């Protein structure tokens, strides 16, 4: 058995009931392509390999890759950094051109991994991932709450997030300092590179995704200020004032769809 490395954020699952519950949360069919992020010592890997015919895992730790190759020689484990993975490439040849992702994420790069998955949304069917409980709460947060922020809006525009259940610190080795939770992200089929509006209203198919993300980040980076002040630089660049009713609002008061509408407004040319 390999020893966990702190700088890689390794905390290995040890509880069979928790492992089974996590794998059961994946709704993929037996013939779907499933990819595990960070298998470590293979807590989830064996059960996943039994259930899914088209299964592989991505692991950055050479020791873990070697360990799994001896313990589970029939499982395809790829040595690689998840932050550098080309998800569209991983989905090539998959059923429907989309994959399912599962894993216990290194908590210190959770947001980076999430944004990577969001950018590849057209190629992903679902993701069942473990993360710090507080981050999970942000993913499902609603407007006008302290948890609601950049990650909330970005995730809810790309998919439907659901916080499934908390995970006790006691099922890990070593025991982490933070609480954990399992989240399921359900991605709907969508045109490539087109952000999806999750609510009724103006279609988001014409939205400039880079501008949309910039508007969201700029607004929340000064979340205590009104939008008139927090977005002043962006508004000045486009030579526009905010639409009626938004001047005195703050970022946390806008729904994900409101950010889509605002970005479309900025894109309009007269």
C-alpha cells in the first residue's frame, strides 16, 4: 500500500459502504464511457471496472499507477495531470460522444478541475465528484445567500448540480481537516461552445462565453458594491449604462439567467 502525499491532496477512502454509495450515485449505463479522476489506491476503481465496460482512470502519482497496474492489471490507468486533460479527446468514440466522470478531487484544485469540466460541457454527460463540503454548498447556492458566487453561477449555467450527501472525515486515511460531500452534475446535450440558459427567457446560444465569464467574475470580485460600481470598467468599455432596475443591485441578487441577459445586452450593437 502506498502512503498518501500531502502536496497531492491525497486522502484515501477506506469505508466500503461509502465507496458503494458513491459509485451507486453514477447514473451511467454499463456501456457508457466512464473516467475516474485520481483513483489513488483504487477504492472506487475496482467496483467501477466491474460495472462499466468502457472504463479508465487518470492518475498523476506514478506510484499509484504502478500499484494499480499490479493490483488491477485489467484496468486502464493513464498517467497524467487532470488539469491538462483534453476532455473532448477523451470523449471521442464514446457512446453519444459524451462521457461520465467520477472521482475524489484534490481539494486544493477543485475549482480548476470544475472549470475544466464546464468548458467541456458538450462532451460530458454527468460528473459525480467528492469535494470540500463548503465548495459543494457553493455549487448549489441560490441568489441572495452568502455561498452564492462565481462558482454557483458558472456551474448552474452549464449543468444541474445536486448535493447528494456529506461524507464523514472518519472514512479517510489520513483524516482530512475539512468536511466533504458528494455532488452530482448533470449536463444536458447542447451545441458545442454554446452556454446553456437554465431558465426560461432569452436563449443563451448567442452569448459570448468569455465575456459572460468576465462579467460574472468582475461583478463578484466586488460583491458588496452595486453593479453600477463593480461593472463600471466593463460598462465603460462598451459605452453603455446598466439596464433599468440593475443600477442599485449587487451581484448576489442576480440569477444565472440574469447574467446571461446582461451579457447579451452588452453584446448588442446599435
